[in-house]
């Protein structure tokens, strides 16, 4: 029994080392919010899928929960029925001072959700956020990243 327990603990330690400090995390878009309180009515939250759908023009932001800092690869699934919606990732120092941002990327006009990939460095104690300019018919489904 003692050897079996030690073997299991050893195996779990090796697996944790191989997988790294964190595995991929999927975060639904409905955890975000409108940039301004006056724009809250411009967004519809889908409780079943986690998507956020724009029913008016507005700006959307979502903080991504991190376990570690450094270079991050972020995949955002989004779609739009009209042109004019954009998304980017933003990194700040934890006090709101902007340090880096990816260029805005157009959310594709497509009936299906499409993956958009971003890469951005987040400093120690920094914050990673999703930033979107939304138009009616635009939708952000979820974000996949290594926390």
C-alpha cells in the first residue's frame, strides 16, 4: 500500500511538471461588461452559451483571470452579421497604466464563430483584458488562453 501511494504521488508530480503550472482555460464572454454604464443596454448575455451579443453600438471589456505572467497566446471566438466590429487584447501594469495592446482585428462577418488569435506580454502583477468595439449583430463567444 505504501509503495502504491508513493508511486501515485510520484506519477502525479511528473504529470504536473510535464503539463506546466497551468492548463488552458476557457472563459465565457458574458463575464465581461460594457465599458460605460450607459452602454449596458447595448448587450444581450446568452446564459446558455456564455456569449455576449451586441444589440446596439458599444464597447465591451472582459478581464481574463491569470495564474502566471509572461507571454500569452489568446484565442477569441467571435462572429458578426455586419462589418464594423473589432477586438483586441490589452495588457496593463495592474494600476491601469496601459503597457501593450494588440492591434484591433475585425470580427469576421460569418454565421459561425471564428477563432481570432492574439499574442501579448503581461508583466508581473499585470492585467490582461479583452477590448471590443461592437456593432449590432456582433457576438463574442469565449476566450481560450493559458492562464
